[in-house]
C-alpha cells in the first residue's frame, strides 16, 4: 500500500510570527467539505475561501522526494498566500463584501459597509481544499498554530459520488496529467498510473473500474490523514477535529455547532437555517452499484473502511 515518506519539517527559524488565525478544511472530495465550508461561511467573523489560492498540484508535489529547503519554501509560501489574500483587492472588494453579507446578513449597517467595500480582517481565515488530504503533514507543517478539520465519509459512497458527479479516473482521463486527481504519474502503456498507486500494482489499478480506482484514492487519502493526525503530539495539541460525514448529516445541530465551536465562532440564525438543510439521503447510495464491483472496492480499501468504522461484508 502506498505510504508517503516523512517530509522534512519547516524550521521555526524560517518563520516570522503572524497574528492571523487560520483553519484548514480537508477530506477526500465528495465527503462534505463543500457543505462544511458553506456552514463556516455563515459566521461573520470567519472568512472562508475555497481552493483558489494554492495550486492543486502542490499536495501531489510535496509527496515526491524534495530537498528540505524546497519543502520549506512551499510550506511557508502556502501560509503567505493566505495572508496575502487578506490584504488584497479581492478580499476588500465590494463584490466579496456583498457575498459575505448575503451568506450571513448583519443588518442594514452591515449592508451599507458591504456596499462601500469596507471589511475588517476576520477572526479566523478558513481555507477549504479537499486534495490537501493527500498531504496532511504538509498542512501541519505549514500552519503550526492553525486548526484543521478533517471530514471523512464511507469510501464506498465517496467513490460512488466521485464517479457519478465528475466521471473521475476513466481510461481517457488517465491518458493525461491534467486532472486534479493525478497531476503526477508514471506512464504505463498508453495511460498514466497516479503516483499514489504503489509500484508493482500498475496492472491491478489499470484493470480496475473507475469506481474501484476512486476508492483507491479515498483509501490513500484517509490513510495519510490517519497517520498524520494520530501522532501523539498532534493529538495532544487538540488542533485537529476529525468529523464523520454521516454524523454531521444525521445530527447537524450537534456536529455543526461543534464545528463552529472548534474554530472559535458563534452560532447564528444563518447557520441554523443551513443546518436544517442537511439530508441523509446520500448515505448508502453505493449499494445500487453492481455487487461484484462493490466487493472489488471493498477488497482494495478494507483496512481503512474498517478502521474508520465502516464494516464490510465477509460473505
């Protein structure tokens, strides 16, 4: 099974202190990161940005052998890119201010300020990028004082949604390195095999259906997060919150408020209204797939499914 090599840490001497509080939301795509970012964006004192400040190639790149100074530059650059956004015309634009007011109305006075493009810096800036689940240690290193929310979902449902929504990892898409799932790969015949597939398993991967390939990616991501976030020093810091998607949609008030509390925010009516939209209808949709394909997916991802509390059939 693919396991990323330990990356060099970022030297404290290479940093300057920052007063801005940061948060990161990550998790395999189609695991609820978008819904979480919408929830967090209802909090007036938060600024929530969805994956536009960090090239999606970076989580792939930092899993390759890198010189310590290169890794360090990328980690510090990640934090600085978020910091730069807060002082940019984009953050302070009238359009962005109005978007925030619409997500979390703060009265007529707030609307007037938004129309004028006036915004204070947020209490916490939260960045959502699902593909950072490939590189959780990189996130820990880039934001040593930041808070991280890892949301996870039954890999069989996540893979099903990835295939149905984005048609990922098809043979045609494996012929280039243009997709977010695979910016780095090695050629094998007329296709590429993603870097996150262990050497020696190329034929097994390529002979699998896109659904099985998708749960393969889920397995690599969830394993990386489990290994990074279970480190004793990380657990002791209490700066990582692991949230089960199924818990969030079944008990949205409980877990939605816990999420806001984790980042230091306060619940409001806009948040409560959005929590009321949570639905459980997407749970277990994978069961509509061919049982043979489900069994193949479970064979690939069995250890992670069970470790994350998703039992599989032993028949």
